[in-house]
C-alpha cells in the first residue's frame, strides 16, 4: 500500500510504496494527482527506471513536450532531455545549466506545462553532502499574500512570456562556456511570445495562483512599459520570498514531479564540474489537467487510494490518452 508523507513545509511530500517502472492503475494516478494538488512537489524515492518507463509514467499527466532546441535528447526518446555537467570524449552529455534561475517551465508556450518529471541517476556530492538542490516557490501562497491593491491590478490581466528571454540570459551568463546554441530563426518561429492570465484558478485544488515568473514573463499586456516593469519587479521579488520556498535535496533514484502551475523552481548551481550530475527530464503539458474528467481523478481520491472503477462515460477522453491506466 502506498502513502503520502508530507514534508511539513510549504511544499513537498514523499509517496512511498509505488513502483513507477510498472503501469499505474487509475486509482494510483488519482492518488498522485491529489498529492500534487495538495503539496505541489512529490518525490518517489529509490526508483529504478528505464527511459521508456519514465516516458510512459510522464505521459499519464499530458502530452510530452519535445524541447525546441532539439539538443541533448535521450536516444530513441526525443521527449526526454538529459541534464548533466558530465563531458565524455570532449562532448557534453547534457544541458549543464538547466533551470539555474527562477522560472516556470513552458510558460512561453500556448499550451502551458502541468508537470515536470525528473529522474536522478547521479547527484553531485562534497564531503558526503548532496549538492544541486532544486528550490521551489509556492504561487498559491504568493498570491494569497499579495496586497489587495496589487491583486486588483493584476486580476483579469494577461502577461507576455518569451522563450528567448531565459535562453539568451543563460547563454550570456555562461559566455564562451555555454552549451546552449543560439536560437535559429526557425526555433524563434516555433516559440513566439505568448500571453497568459496572471491569475489562474488551479484546476485540481480550486485555489488562485500567481502565474508569472522572472525567467519568461517580459511584459504585462496593456500597461505602459515603465508601469509594467515596476509591477513585474515587485511581483518577481515578492514571489520568491523565503517563506514561500522549499528545497528538495536530491538522492540517486529519486523521481521528482512538480506542478508547474502552482510553483516556480530554480536549480542550485553549487557544485563543480568535477562533481557529476545526471538527471533525465520529461515535461507533460497541461492539455489534460484543465478537463473536468482529469479533475475527477484527483477529486475521487481525497486521502486514501481507491482502486474501484470510475464511471466510464466521464473518463473516456482521459482513458484515450492514458493507455497504461
């Protein structure tokens, strides 16, 4: 039997007793969705996954994104990206600086992301201590703590998100040492700037979330540039306040999933090149989570796992996308 062990902090929990190398039942998926809705970040420790199993698990949450850069892909699985500082035969094995500043993945896409699924194979260590933690910030708490006048200013507004903003920032930060190639005109065409509401209602929890981030959000639509810049600067500083943050300390075998709707994240770059890190990542889009059928899976499992079948007519669309459930 599997169970949730909360972190006791503003985000985070561990689910014990689930073997992710095996197909999940519909009940188990509902249990995981409920944990995501309640805790935002979920760790499954001591897993052993082949790439195909990680892809199959990730696909339960939505359509998988193939990164526009088309770089550092797992052989045979273009929807899986390798994150690593390891260099073999003079060539980098993966993207070395992935996520090293506050952002929300895929906010730059017309269809935004729901979850990231990361599997740790090598964790950098020094003097026996794990390095390279992933930091998270809770956007439900950040929204709720906003002054009322700021809530009023952003309610009903949209903001523009641009993929090139974070990509180019990371290229410039690393200089000649960067493993990020310049974006081609075709890649820019594939990921043009898009707009999203700044305040969303989370489809599983029903709570309001602040949907903006320092990595990709570049302008509040309809505001003069100066006013937009000042308000975004306030929001960016507000949403990463220490009281909203949680840190996941990695171990080999961790599978970590997090809800991109209600969190920001930032990969701590506190390890050296000779302290190897190897993580494999999939990103599931939010094409399913906003459907009533998908929400039903989470709402049917408020605390304990159930394995009874849900009404088939309600779940037909979800089942068509979840061949392993």
